[in-house]
C-alpha cells in the first residue's frame, strides 16, 4: 500500500482482519483505510487532524475509526469509513 507520502506511525486492523487503517506523521497527515489482501485504499482522510496521527483504532464492529492527533489540543476524530467508502 503506497498511498502515504510520509512515515506511517500508527496502524490498526479491524476485528475480522480484513481491513487496516494507517496514520502518518506530518502537518496535514493522511489516514488510509485499505484492504489487507488487495492493498486497495477504500477511504482516505486528512482533516481535522494535524501534526500527525498519534493513535488509530477500529470500533468493535469495524464500521468506524477513531483517531487522535499530535496537535497541541490532542484532537480526536471519528470517521464512519464504511459509509464514506
């Protein structure tokens, strides 16, 4: 999976092991959700989180992702990635 343009610093795999979410460092970091078998990117986010994605985690049923940023406020965002893909 080659969607990121900077270092990946966090990763989470959904409960079934079918999808992965990765977050990168950087002023405007990307979160990518991708299929672990095909490496196809299914969703990509870059806002509202800044300065890097510190943590990322799938919800227990795998339909949402929560991530926290490395910004001064430690911003947290929840993405309904299945709806967005």
